[in-house]
């Protein structure tokens, strides 16, 4: 299994901008737009993910709306497999399955097409990697992993570019979780 070198880790960490007090006071927002606009950092990240997942025999990458789309689509292309978007409710045009999850104040809902993981495989049981940019409490990604299972696929691992470990989001999962960068 491919691990991130210290040099590569530093390239990635230095490319992420910290914005204090956004979206509210006391929060330090991890802005990945600066990683995306830094060609060396983005290439370093995608090379690492490609090497890590090349041997997983995946059928699909599923990305969570919206930043998971960026990393997921590029990784799917590099691995020569399909990409499936998991979207906010009401954004997909075909028959969907949805899952609600808790927010700090209230709840939200995401959905996936009922046949999302059947295009390349005409049988159930596709092996799927779920990817997103950041894990905080894990609610959205947990709901997304449930959606993958609801439509008959297997979520083999959940991958995040950055993990805020002090929020213990990975504890929500009963499957492997991989975070490229971890902030304690």
C-alpha cells in the first residue's frame, strides 16, 4: 500500500490555506482551492491516490457533492473506471435513492441514481471507493456510504484529503477510512 512521503505531505500541507473565523467565529476553514490551483500540489496528491488505489480492483469512484467530484473524477479517469456523483437532494434527473443525515442545526439529504453502479457491471456488488475533500464529524460521508450499499454496491473504503481528527468523524464508519492528511 502506497504511503505519502514526508516531502509530499509538506507540499500538500503548504498548499492548503487556513481561513480563521469562517464560516463563523472559532472555526478555521481548510481552503483546498489553493491546493487545486497549485499544479505541483494537485499532481502530487493525484499521483499518491492513483498509486494507493491502483491495486484495489475498484469498479467505481463515488464523489460527494461538490468537492469530492473534483478528486473522484480525476482519480476515476486515472484508474480507467467510472465516476458516480452523490448529490444533494433534487439535483439528479433519474430515479434516486436518498439518505438523510444530521447537521449542527437540522438535517440535510443526499441521493444517488438507483442504477449508478450498474453501467460497467450488469450485476450488483460493484466495488466502490467513496471520496471527499474533508472529514469533520463524518455525517455526510456516512450517509453516502449507506447510499452505495442501498443500491447494491460495496463501499470498500472511504477516502478524505484531510481529516480533522479531533472531531472523531472516522468513528462513524464500520469500513476502512483513509485520510491523506490528518490534523489532530
